[in-house]
C-alpha cells in the first residue's frame, strides 16, 4: 500500500509532468508510477483524485494563489515545482474531507523542502497559510 505522503509526492510529480509534456492526467500518473517503480501497485484513488481535481481546477486555484503573491509576481513566474506543490496543497485543503488543512500545509512544506529550492519551504508555508481560518 502506498502511503498518503507518497501519494502526494506522486501527485506533484504527475502535475509537473502534465505541465511539461501536456499529457493527460491518466498518462502522467502512469508515467510517474513507472518512473517510481510502482507499476505493480494499483493506482490509488486518492492519487487520481488529487491529480485530476487539481488539473481540472487549475485556473481557479491559480487565481486564488495569485491573490497572495507580492511585487507583481504571477503564478506563471513561480518555478514549476512550487506551482505544482501549491496547487496540490490548496486543492487538497479545499476538497479533502479526510485531511485537515494544517496537515495538507505540513505535507506541502515537506515536499517543498524535498523538491524545491532553499526558499520554497517558507514560500509555500506563507502562501498556503493564508487559506487557513483562525
């Protein structure tokens, strides 16, 4: 069984792939699973939910993220990996009934540390924290 954390990583990698190759969500997930030597595993429903949902709602997610960017930055100016992490994190925060918002933020921060540059963790935290009430 694939852990929830690994599913989030696979989602980010799949979305990065979609942005790069313009593949369908299904093809990107299959490719990512293959690259991660997970071809013997069934594609987790939660992975499909994250990738398809984030991809389908990308424009709406980008608009929400853009409101918190400073100095005339746009979502398109962000690194592709930071964009993918922000999109997945925000989609999960808004659409998963199973995952508390703060957990989704913590997971996004961890992925930013694993995949992003030296400033990604604090940047991802700063943007996603705007979407937590209280």
